[in-house]
C-alpha cells in the first residue's frame, strides 16, 4: 500500500495536506502565497510530487452570522443549548478557537434534521448534521455527542449511561465512531485532491493518530462525493446512537418515535 501522510507533526503542531503539485516552482509559489503557516514536502512517489501542508492557527474568539431572527423560536432555543454545551466543554478543556462561532450554521443543521422518526435516526442525524455544519470553533464531535446525550435524556432517565469519554480521551467504543467520522469527512472535503493522488498511484492517506484512509474502501472519485459521503456520515452516527442506547440498557427507545422539534425544544 502506497500511503501519503495527510498530517505532518512539526514542533507539536499538526499540518494538513492542502495541495499537491507536480512542479516544484509551482509548489514554492503556492507556499509563498499563503497567509497561514505552510511547509513543502516531497512526496515519495514514482514521480516527483510536492505536497503543501498548512497549519490552522488558533484565533481570537469571534461570532459570525449571529442573527437568528429568520429562524423559529424552537430552532433558536436549540442553538442556544448547543452553544451553551460548547461553552462548558471549551471551559473544561481550555479549547482553542480555530474559526469563528457561526450560529446560523448550527441553526441550518438543526433545520436539516427530519424529526418524528425513530429516536436513533433523529439522534444520529442531529450528531451528523451538527458535525458537518462545522458551526463551532472547535470540539465539533465532542459537543455534538454531548448534545445527543442531552437529547436522549429528554426521553429516558439513565441509571447507567455509557461513558463516551474519559477526560480528554475518547472511550474505546466511541473512538471507533469518531475515527470513522473523520475518515469520511476527510474524503468528503478532499475528494478532488485524493482523486489526483490516486491517479499517481497512491492507495490511501494516513491521518494523525495512525488513522489510515484506504481509497479502495473510501473511493474519492465517486459521483458527487459531497452528497455520497454525507449519507455515509449519517449512517455512522445512526449506528452510534443505536449502540449508545443498547449500552445504556434503553433498548425500548430503539423503536420509539421522536416527538418532534417543538416538543424537544420545550423539554429543554
């Protein structure tokens, strides 16, 4: 298997692959034109190919798109809850901001969910949509899972809810879903880049923490990868929601229907 590193660790920071050039002068020009920190690496392939890796830097706390007046009161209440959860997690974990907080993205994610389906379907969709909306400055997975846990508690009082994380570390069972989610989202965002790498004989990429994305399993050249991998992502989190409820001893919720967004918002 011919793997290309998707992440490079340099001085404790992770740079991610942003572009690939077959010409070194073009790669150097690209490197010099970027505002963010970037490095150039020769990729070990049959032909000389140069990867430009960039670093997302922490930034000042900022809110973009904070006007939610066009959204329903139910959606606004739910968005406030998501942001509140992020604030708690951010304070506990001393989370750095890598992009602005975008409440409208969160609202769009909530409104993209089809409510009044089975609880695992709605719960999984909530996680998936919130993560994919990328409306938070950081901790998208952690906040989205915490929000799902809150959602399930509006239906059931858990005496032994499964632990999804231990401090900063994910529980082993939950981490499998996190890794799969990140594989899918990476291919979804970088489908064109990965298709080019595949044409050069690359068979996959390796993310940080030794997470491998084989192109045979996650093909970047499918028709409409943006939509294709969104569906894949939904399936991952519906499976997570089902697994969570089974581990919690709440199997009765697997066949119970959600009561709808308005009822959920009122329970908050």
